[in-house]
C-alpha cells in the first residue's frame, strides 16, 4: 500500500507542471455530473482528461440531496451549467434495504454510545430510511433522480438537459440508462 505521506509529497510538487492558471470555475462543456463517492469512480471514467472540463458532484448513491441540490443550483446559476448527467453504478453501497440501514445505524449507535434517536438529528432526518436513503434498484434510482432534476421547479425554466447513466464497476462500461428529459423508460 502506498504511503500516504509519500503521495502527499508528490502532490505538493505537482504545481511545477501546472498549466491551468487561466481556467475559471466555469466548466468548458457546461456540464455537471452527479455521481457516487465510490472509489472505483474517477473522472477518467467520464472521459474527463483535464481540469476545467466538467463539474463533478458526489455523494453516497449519487442522490439529489439538499446539498447536491445546492451544488447544482450554484453550477447552473453561477457557472453556466446546462447539462446534468446522473451516474449511478453497479455494486453501489447506497443500495441498502431497511435491514441494512438498521444494521448501519446500530453499528454507529454501538460505537458512539448514542441512541438512534440521538443520532437522527445529526442527519436532519425523522427516521432511519430518511437518514440513509437506501435504495434497491440503482437503475430506477438514477432514473428517478434524473427525472426529479429535469422537472425541478428551480431548474425547469432554464431547459437543462438531463441524462442518466450506469457505470459497471466490473466491466468498466458506462451505459446510458433509458431516460430522456421528458420520459421515464425502463429496459
Ligand atoms: Zn455507490
């Protein structure tokens, strides 16, 4: 395993090669990708080769949350984004049934010595499913998220294009999910 201290020393030296000083925070292809935090997903998965091309917003499960909504609003209204691509993936840790969500909060409770009722306010949620927002079918979840974004009252007037994709973590394929801006389709 690579020593993180060694890697950080390398990062500190990267600025000698830096050729992006004229970039602004506005992405060149006017695109924001909402994807999962999973470590198997990196920017090259989307064909991103250089800084300044796209905005990447990440959370567990590639969900539209209060915070990803906030980021998308900034991306659209301040950074001229007009295309949003939602990318979920196979083997996603965000796929959790109620039992798995209960097990997760039980683990947190056990390690922290706090009750479930004491933990939920940290997540600003009234119950365990609302706290972790587990889902069963990643394709349906991605399509639902894309649909919600495309019809969102704060985005709709700007005619934002929204796409849904699934990244296969075992084959490396990035496949379009059958979602179009105004229709919800299933394979
Ligand atoms: Zn994931």
